[in-house]
């Protein structure tokens, strides 16, 4: 009986850990190349002690100078400006930018229903560091502040209300992250991707036409041979 009780307790703990982890507001990806553009997705899988979520506020660190939040039809979007670490961006020195992104629910997000809120950011050049994005989750009753940052040697998963974080890995390619493609570049890429199928279609038509001509010529020769 003691062994059965122990096994049951271990199994219950194993199932409880993922459930607790899923209750956190998290960010994806959890790692990205330094000095690159990244699309961050903040998942909201759980309410405040059962009370529906009404607002999500993501605090942007000062060394993240470029932020483009994504619209969501279920939320109203707003931003707040603030000081930034002086950073060279597109040939200009940036000292101010988006410091907070706020999504306010048009209808409260019920408990145990998932939604994902996204933004595109320019990550700083700080390989090996983790960039933290504290999140304030407001609900119809109460709020949860996902703002805890682990101390040195501490695991973020051991915290009760950890802030979502992105760890910066080695840069890709020439050491600089690729910038988002412009509309002109995207259109050119679409044209290039369409050109191959179009070329194949034209080639198929030419081959078919040649086959018809060759077949017709053969019929004419056979007809002339029968007459002679």
C-alpha cells in the first residue's frame, strides 16, 4: 500500500508540473539570434484564479529599440513610448521607442481558453544574455504580474510568476540579423516563385504544339503513300 501511495503521489506531481507551467504567460521563441529581427508570440493560456482576462500589457526593455505589434481582431491595440538605449538603426541613432504594448480584450478571455499576441522586434547585440519582457495580466477580478526575473544561478521555471524571456544566441550569416523584406522585395520574390511554373507551362504548350505538327505531318505522308 505504501508503494502504491508513493507511485500515485509521484504520478500526480508529474502531471501537475506541466499544468502549472502552462498557466504562465510565455513567449515563443525562447531563443533567437542576437542582433536580429524576431517575431515574438506571447501565449495567454490561463486567467487570474478563474477570472477572465481583460488586458495584457507587455513591457519592452530599453535595449529593444524597434517594436511592431500585431493587430488581433479580439483585442484593442495601443502602445506607449519611452526612452531607449541609444542605438544605430537604419543609419540613425534611436533614443526613444515603444516601451509598452497593451492589448485590451473586446470581450474578456475566459479561463482555460488560449490566445496568442504577437509583435516583431529588433533584438539587441548581446549574445548569451536573456532579454526579459515583463507582462501584466489584468482580469475582471484581480491581476497577475509576470515580472519575476531569476537571480544569477536561479532557474526561471522555479519562480511563481516568471517574466517571459528570450535568450540571445550566436548571430547567423555575416553576424547581422536579416531585416524584414520590403513590399517591393516580397513582390519580386513572388514574381520569381511564379516564373518557374509559368515557364514550365509555356514549355509544355510548345512541346504539345510540336507533337501536333509532327503527328499531322505523319498523317499527310501516310495519306499520300496510300494514294500512290
